[in-house]
């Protein structure tokens, strides 16, 4: 704080006491940001600005549910699969940016708010705020999310019925179920996180509204998922906790 010109700097005055979290980390809140310290990483400044600040000031249309982490996936216009992925962490009751990267969503872009993404063959992503409660892949990078190791029988239900938008195992394969093992070999599902679109705990499952919406590896346009580089998915998984959220959509629809 002193190196940034004390109260005359960008952070302004302190608005809270220094908070110690054991002997390995601490944070202090200021008018315009937070300084965190960890034994391994030293001090870091998190200004209140950018998209994460929109989660604090009432400009976010979608709810955060006070999640410990909210990851924003923002496209600049309809019909675009290029997006920005921003990981916001909640410290002292406020969201600050932890890291960001480029990403891809469905090759057809986002649907309008409240409009189901539909079948994956149409290549649309849904807009909304969704929880994250489980993960999968061919190895575990170290995550607190319940993790499922994929195997040659791993499938995700795409046919209307009791297995729709759910994981199951079968030695056979019937379209439009997803053969998760095949997509692990192609690189997409080497690591992945389930986004709870059209499924509990966020909602009941509505047949035909869309299935298999994941955060996964292999950064390229998708069939409706969010795609990052594999090492970025691993980074996300290592800090993710059940109940974290992903807010995704077109910028003009996400913020007031």
C-alpha cells in the first residue's frame, strides 16, 4: 500500500483491518481494492475494476449466489464463438479478478437469455448462471470437485429418457449420446468440469432443452461448451470448489 502512495494511490483508504488466515495468508480491504498476501506468492493487489467489479456493484444481470468463485465467459456479440474467460474470486465479501484468458463457446455463439441451447448439433451455448459440482477426465490435476475417471464405457445421455443429460456407462454407443471416451482421445475431454445447465441442482431436467454443457480442454469452437487450453482447465480445477458458478453469455446481456 505504501509503495502505491498510501491513501493518495489507486487503492485509497483502508476500510477494514488486516485479516490473518493462519500463518500462510492474509488480506486487507481498501476503498478501491484488496491486497492479499501468501507465504508462497507474496503480496498482490486486486483493484476493484473490470468485469469482476460488476459482480459487486449491482451491474450483473445474472446472480452470483455468493459463490466463492464466479467465472465469467463473455462473448462480445451474437454469432461469435470467441469469448473471454475471467476467473473472479470472492475475498472479504467482494469479487476481484484472479486470472483471465481467451476461450471459445459454441460455434454458433450464444442463444438469447432464457432460450434453451437445444441439441448439440446446432452448436449453440446457453446464457445464464450455473453451478459447478463435479469434474472428469483422464487424470486428476488435484481438485476439490468430485472427480470421475473416464473409461472406454463412459457416456453422457443425449437421447430423451431417464439418462438424459446424465453420466452413465455402456459398452455400446447410440447417437446422440456422447461417447466421452472418444472425446477424451481427441483432446476435448482429457479434463472437464460439468456446468449444471438444464440439470440439478440448478433446475430440473427438461427433455430436449440441451445436454453435455461442460468446461473442457482443446481451445477451439465447440458444440455448446466452453473450451480452454488443457493447462488452463487444470488451473481452474485446482482452485474450484462445489458450488462455484460460471456466468456465461453476450456482454450486452450480462451487464446493466
